[in-house]
């Protein structure tokens, strides 16, 4: 467990208060999404006293081999740049401006396909 300053990732410290490693900075139970573990999350709502923090499960999610922020870190930073938006239009714009348009595309809502109903003959 530990923490990092925003500047170590090239993030604006006015937006990102810090990065907490090894669990949630707020002491909350680590979130789960369906059957797979979440690698990281951002505290990005106005009512959260920990707003501005990024939490990651492990150090492997922080930097690439060339010491650049990983896609996971940029994804979470985009959440801080677009508070209260989940993966909506503001977040998609932020992640695209950060250089990851494919990430925005991945999270775009997909049209729901309904199964066709066949009449019994």
C-alpha cells in the first residue's frame, strides 16, 4: 500500500489529489463489477470527500515499462476531468483529448438488439 502524487503521472494536481495503491483511499470495500475484479476507480463525484483521488488495486496498473501512465491510469484521470459523468459524453471527450479515442469508442452505448419473434406455423 502507498500513494503517489499527481505530478508523477503528469496529471494536473488541481484535478488529481493523488493516487492510492492497494485498496480504496476511503477505506471502502474494493468494488466488483459482475464476476471480474475492477483494477482501479476514481472518486469523481461532488459529494465524495475523497473526490480527486484515483485508487488502484496494485502497482502494476500505474506505469508502462517506459514510465508513462498506463491506459488504466489515463482512463481514471479522464473520470476526474469529467466529474459525475461515468462513461458519458463528457468522459468520452476527455479520454479522446488525452489520446485514447479507442477507449471512448469501447464505452459508447451499443444499440439493443431484440430477438425476432417467429410465429409458430
